[in-house]
C-alpha cells in the first residue's frame, strides 16, 4: 500500500514547492506491467488542446450559421406569406370599392335624371 501511495505522490518540482501547477511536471508513474500511467503526457496534450479548441470553435460557427440561415429562411417565408395575405385582402377591398363606385354612379345618374325631370 505504501509503495502504491509512493508512486502516486508528486515529486518536488523545480521550484521546490512540491506542488504541481498544471500537472506537466508530475512524475511518470508506472503501473503493474511497467506501462506509463499517463502523468507525464502534458506535452502531448499541448498539441491536442489547440486542435480541440479549433474544432470546437469551427463546429460552433458552423452550427450557428446553419441555425441562423434556417431562421432567416423562416422569416422570409413568413414575410412572403404575409405579403400574399395582404395582397388577397387588398384585392377584396379593391373589389368592394369598385362595387361602391358603381352604386355611386347609379345614384348620381338617378339624381341627375330626377333634377332634369323637375326642371324640365
């Protein structure tokens, strides 16, 4: 048990504090069979971290772009639907106004005939 704990303890760092700042200066611990437990692979993680960050950022930008394009398409579709509804409503109002104009022409014609009959 003490041998296992001895392997897992940190060694003193170069500054002599005995505390590992990021974990890069931890000793390489071997487990049964002589394989490395992975404590000393901080150098390998440096290369992977920026790639992982880059892939994450690219995926986030791509997802945001696709999502925003879909939202813009939805907005354009709604505007087109609204424009179609407004054009249909304007056509109804225009038809109703043309009926009212016809009625006003008939009324004006009848009034002019009544004035001529009275005057003449």
